[in-house]
C-alpha cells in the first residue's frame, strides 16, 4: 500500500485499476511545398476542419438526445444537466477556434504565400497562439492555451491519419493516470465509465478539470510521485482530500466504499432541493446567492436556481498577469454573465487587490502591514484610471441585466462618497458619448472593517445595500491574520465583539430599509444560520457547492421560535457564553425533520 498526494480540485471517491496513459508524440513535417501543391493542402485543411466540426456537432447532438444509455443514466442519477451545458460550452469553444475566420485566413496565407505545408502552417499558427496565452502569465489564459493545444493535436492527428484515441486504451472502472488530459477527451472517458483521473499537471481552473468536476468524475492534479503507480494497481482517488491510495487493504477499500455510498446518497438527497425555495419552516423566503471568482463558474450555477450572484470577486482580471485588463475585456465578461443571469441579481465587487493579493503589473511601495495598507477601495481611489476602467465596463454591462456595484474595504463614509463621485464621473463620460447604462444602478457597501460596522448608520443612509464580509470583519475585529494557520484558534467567529459589530451593521441596514446580505464564510456556517435569520438577514451568498446544503438547512429553521431569545446575546461576555447561546438558539429553532413540506 502507498499514498500519493496531489491537489484537491474536485470531490468524490473513485476506486479502480490504474491505467497509465502516454500521449502520442506528434512530429511535424517542415518541408516547403511547391505551387502545384497549394490547392491540395488548402483542400485538406478545409476537409479536416469540416470533419472535426461534424464530429463535434454529432457529440453535442448525442448529448441532447441522450443517445448514450450510460451517459443518460449518469445524468439522471447525478443531476448533471448543468454539467452538460458547461461541457458543451467548452466544446463550443473548440468549434469557435476551428471556425475563426482569422485562423483560416492565416493558414491559407502560410500555405499560398509562404509555401508552408499544412502541418507546418498549423504548427506555426498554434505555437504562436499558445505561446501568446502562456506568456500572459495568467492561469486562466494558460487554460485557454490548453484548448488551443487540444484543437491543434486533434487537427494534426486527423491530417496525419493517426487514430490512437486515449479512450481506446481505457476500460470501464479504470483510473486514468497521465500528464494532462485534453478537454475533448474528458467526455469520452466519462462515457467509458472511468472511475477517476490522476493528472501530473493541470490546475483548478483548467477546462479539463472543470469538465471532469462537472461530470462528477473524481479528479486530482499535481501528483508528484506518480512513478509509484504501476498499471493494474488498485487505486483509490480521494479527490476531496487530494490523495491517492495505491493497492489499499480490503478494510480501507470497504471504508471508502461506504464513504462513496454516503456521498452519493447525500448528493441525491440534495439534488432534490434544486427546484424548491429556501423557505424557512415558518414560511420566510430567504434569498440565496452565489459567490464566484471566475467567469466560467456562471455555467456551474445556473441550474442551482439561486437568486443570482451575490459576490463576483473581480480580482482574477488583475492578478497573475503582466498587463492591466482593458475596459472592453471586462465589459464582455460582465455582459456575458449579466445576460446569462437574466433578471437575477448580479453583484460585482470592484477590485480588492492589496493585502495578500498582489498584482504583477504593480510594484507597490513596500508596506510593513499590507493588510492594513493600500487595499480594496483605498487602492482604487489612489489609482483612479484603473478604477474608472472597471466602473465604465460595469456601467456599460448594466443594461444587460440586474447589475449592482459593491465597494470593498470601505472604512469611512468619506471613502464611500468619494467612490460614488468617481462613479458619477464615469456616468458623465458615458452620457456624453450617448452610451447606455442603468442610471439607477444600485451601489452597495461591503461591511468588513470594524469602523464601517460602527459607523454603519451613516453608511446605510448613503448605500443602496450592505453586504457583510465576515472573513475580513472577523480578521480586523480580533486582529488575527485570516491566513495564518498558527494563530487560527484566535480567529473565532464566536467572538462576542465580532458578533456585536455584525449585529450593529444588520440593524443599521434594517433601520434604513436597505437589503443586507452575508457574503463571507459565516454565511455557510450552519451553526450561525438561525442566528442570522433571527437578526433579520434574508439574503446569504455562498460558494455554489454550498447552496443546496444551506437551502436544506434553512428549510429546517423556525425563525419565530428563536426571536424571543435573541436578546440573550447581549448577556454574552465570553466566547463560551456565545457558543452556549448559539447552541441553545439552534436547539430552539431547528427541526431537522422538515425538508420538502413547503415549496
Ligand atoms: C470577506 O471578507 O468576507 C469577503 C467576502 O471578501 P474576501 O473574502 O474576498 O476578502
Ligand atoms: Mg473581504
């Protein structure tokens, strides 16, 4: 028996036999062609494109008609309608790459003017494109490079008439072990009934990983000691904990099989909560929103039936890249998400860089305490051009949906007013250019600094809504770095001071009849849900993976029963007191027997 560690990028347990796969090395002929061969090469190019497009259409069609029995069964069992959409959209990306007129123009120019043979023309084009994406130094763009590489390999294999498909090498119930997997290969693997995938490379956001996760295939990336694995070894993929157990004992296999059954059972139960509302046992409707960090996540959340996106962390635009994002790039992303959400709320948080999130294109003066330095709205107000670019992009996208803007790390009313003035300047610019935007776009404050919570009444007067960032509010209240594991025991949400501040902000919002949501991790801490609802919170925003569990929990809570006891929080002097209070409140409010009673 052996254990290998990797990176946990999905959940689930997979048990099967190891199948070590090696990618085919594709050599490229570099010989130039003579004029008489031009037409033949262009013809081969057009035909290869057409064949691959038909294959893609056939694949999408098969999905729609649920032609494949096994896939259809899995879809039914795992409720993966959303996954197909996501999977499909990635396959559509490949189609877009193949149909791009600029790509066709360039290949034909290489062939007819530079006399390159088709293989060399494709090699030249794709190497240039892949290098471009890789050099942007951004994980997201590196993932796009993988898509281009996948399309390139597929085209080249067709042209060279190489027919080795990785999926032919695997059998139902195998665990595939390989360097990386092309996105187009994940669905065929799934159709074959693969038990799991172990990759030496690949990131959390790579398309292959997104598809595998969406299809419910347990997948691990970054496995370092893969040499320990031999073909036919029995492997357990513990995707949640990012580890592989090789040749486990019978006891361990049984242990994991039980765990797997439990996970599937829970998933099946939770999937029943998609179609019903987050209504408490005493009929209060709670709005559930999702937090997202990457644009692709939108496809993941649509069929969860949430009320929209409560927090879009936009830092991905700015981190891990050498240059700043332009207005149009941001606008396209906001627009795409707003359109997909339709009439559901879409809250965009303006950039929150600084602290631990440092951008490559920016060399800030060295700060002794970056968390107390130029972070969030302070950065935006000091770098107005960057701020305005983002605001203009958001404003322009606001006509496509129910977009609202939220400012992070607001510490004072002065900052909030100044940020609103910058927004007004942006609105004026758009008015002058006759560009449409939503004049009444709601502007919210993130309450995540104690001074904002203390001064929350004045902020509530000037804001359209509040969103409480409990991660930072707790960090700044108890002065504990939220990422420092050695002092994690001091980062305790039962801190009476923290809860008092949070309550103060909630009450201020209620006083001015402004919506207030919780968007930090506390929103997903079931111990606190009854307390938050009793305080009057009716909106919670959490990561998509937590939505259904939270909905189930909310449906077991009776708010009215807890309200008479709420005052007791004022008597809590210590963390222990608060724990006892929260436990008592939960015992009073929560009835686990209620699930599907009210829709
Ligand atoms: C928070 O602080 O609670 C929050 C949601 O923002 P972030 O985690 O991005 O700092
Ligand atoms: Mg925060």
